[in-house]
C-alpha cells in the first residue's frame, strides 16, 4: 500500500520547518528531571508530567510562530518500544496508552499554536530497539517490521501525520520501520545517526544506507534525516555524496563535537557553540536547498534553535 496523508509534509513544502532540540538532555541536565533509562515518555503517566512536556515544547512553538516557519512536533516516545517499556514496568496496554497520549498531547499543542503562516505537523518518534549509539539487538528486516509495527499502528490511529525512525544505527531496523509504516499507510521518515567518520555505527557509509533502504522499500521513506551527530562529523560526507544526498530532508545535529562514546561518558552537558552550529546549518542549507527540517539533538535547547532560526529562516526572530 502507498502511504497517504492529508497534510503537506516538509519535503513537499517550500517553507522551512523547525523542530525542538534535545528533549531528554534538556529535561535531565537543564531541568533536573529524573528520566529512568532516558525515557521521556514516562512523564506521560500523570498530568504534572504532561504539563512538563508541554512547557518544554512551548518556547520552540513560540519561535516557529514568530519566525513564520512550520514546526514539526516530535513525540516524546524515543524509548517507548516493548523492550525499554518492559524494563520500566509497562504492560503492553500501558505502552499503547502512552504512545497514544504522546500524540494527543501534541495535537493539543498544535491546535493552540498553529497559524496559516506556521503549520504544525506531528511525528510519532520511533527509537531503536536497543542503544542509540551502538549496534545491539540486531534484527532482520522482517523482525524489525514486526517489532515496531504496533507502535506505528498506535501513532497512525492517534492521528500522527507521519512517523520518524530516529537515531537509526543500521539498515535492517530502519527498513523494518519504513515497511511497517508503509503497510499502515502513514508516511515514514528515517533518520540515521553517524560516527565522527560519517559512517553509521554499523560501519556502513551513510549514502549506502540510504540507498539500501530505498532499494528495499521502493523509495518508501518520504525523506531521510541525520541526527545525534555534529555537522563536523558528516559535512564532508554530504559534500562528497551523489544523488542520494537529495533524499536528505532534515538535520537534527548535536551541540557537541564529541563522539558518541565521549558523550556517553560525560557527566556534564556540552552545549557547544549555538552560533557556530547555526552557521554550519546555513552552510548545509546553501549547498542543499531542498532540506526542509532543521532542529537539534543532544545538548541543544531553545538557544540553539533560536540561533538556527535567526540564521536560516527568512523573517526569523531571535
């Protein structure tokens, strides 16, 4: 089946779409929130936690409206898959409820903030089954499709506009997520993470990974993104890339230039240089004008996204 949506997705639009920054790192290091297993979806258990998540998104939503850009609301469900949920004591029913609540909460925010000049889209975030920095719990394509299918179905039923496989470390899991979304008739986006050499944690070059997923899914993903890596880790790969580079529609970079292993060992947040990061985004957009989604990942917050908006969005407000 072919994915269908009544919404104009970022890659179909002429406008730039902002996203938020590093949700989990902001909540833990800036707000002092205790996120067991780095699982932000646990905040959805009660009204206070849901308000905490809404308050996290509000500065970004305000920025999007002021800059007259679109905004992509990514659900707080990076860890909301069966393995991580089981470790946190969630039943299958409770996990479904959390994934549904995550989308419904974002719909409330979208209805509150969206304008004719600033459309808001909702993406159901799907994280890796295992660690986001290393290749573990490696599955076949079919195993990955079956493993992630339920989360995709809940997102679609709850009214998400799309689903995004974020921080993907290997082709098999990325392909499985894309196929699950295609079968559920919701547009998939695949976001790979890379090491400092521009290769996936699996060792595969980024271009090869994108081409492999496209080949296995009939160009199924709406577009691809890169997240959880600093632009210095992948800029040279993009510059040397071929036609596959035109499939990249979004960037959610880390604030820090540190490697995944170095970041994993850090006890303090490395926020890098927001202005330098914004300038690097501008360079990428100048070379790749088809990129439509810009936001942040680990270590970034509203300061980084404000700098990116000011540098990259026409009419942006700091």
